[in-house]
C-alpha cells in the first residue's frame, strides 16, 4: 500500500475506504480482523509497527492487548 511511493492523507483515506467498500460485507471475524489490519496499515504506513506496539501496551505491559492480523478473504 504505502510502499516506496508516499501517499498523501487524501490518498490514504481513499484507499482505506476502498478496502472497506470491497471487503466490509464479507462474513467472518477473522476476515473483519484482516480488513481492520489493512485499513490500519494504509493509514499508518511507516508508523504501523509503532502503532501496533502502542495499541498492545496497557496496564500489564507490552502485551496487555493482542493485535490480530486476520485472514484475507
């Protein structure tokens, strides 16, 4: 998604919404988790790993919460 070519915020939002339009209606929690992961990857780009680390951090340390990358439909 982000790759070597940088996307501006408008492109990121457009791409995220395209993912939601294309895959949002597919049944299965594992597919929904994949969709959410793809949207987060699109919006965070190079900051994805940092965002996930911050998401998982809580009262019990680094792994208080889990991130599920899901399964592609």
